[in-house]
């Protein structure tokens, strides 16, 4: 068995810088969601729905999986999103027991505004994050 190589001080600094950059981005995202009048979890849900691979709707179970929450927690979140007119429920045509969640026009507008702000923030932070990732990938000492 090969011996584990210990991390250098520079590698710890890069890991810490990466963690700091991630936290800065998450803080930006949380603040942007609040400024848009929704919670960070609601923003994550809107993005998970719109960004689902291959389609613009998700089942309750798929949303719960994407958000890494329990099914009943996803149902409560969906209830709040429906009340805010950000999403709509659509029964499946194939199986009436299955319900799909889609964004409303209002939900699309809110997500578009937030996504534009996030893209701009990533453009600003990109060079710093790229440098840290390259340093970690190269195993710089």
C-alpha cells in the first residue's frame, strides 16, 4: 500500500481559499435571493426545476432528490412556492398519482433575474476560483 502524501502548507492555504470563495458565493446567493423576495431554498428549488436535465418540470421526488431533502419537506416547499405563484402543479397524464412541478411565468422571471446576477458574480470571482482549482489540481507545494 502506498504511503499517503501529506498536504503542504500551500495546499492547505489553497483549500482554505477555495472554501472561502465558495462561502462568499453562497453568501452572495443567499443575499440575492432575499433581495428578490424569496428564500435561498426557494431559489434552489426554482433552479433545480428549470435546470433539470432534459425537461423543465420535475416530480416531487425528483425535486426532493435534487435538493437533498425529505419528500415531505419538498412538499412543504412546493406548497409555499405555489402560494407565491412561483410554481404550478401539473398531474401526470400517464399516472394521475404523479404530479409534476413547473415554473410559472413569475417564477421564470424571478429565476432569470437571480441567474443573471449569479452569472455576473461568477464572472467576477472566476479568475480567483480558477487559480485555486488549478493550484489544487497541479498539486502545487
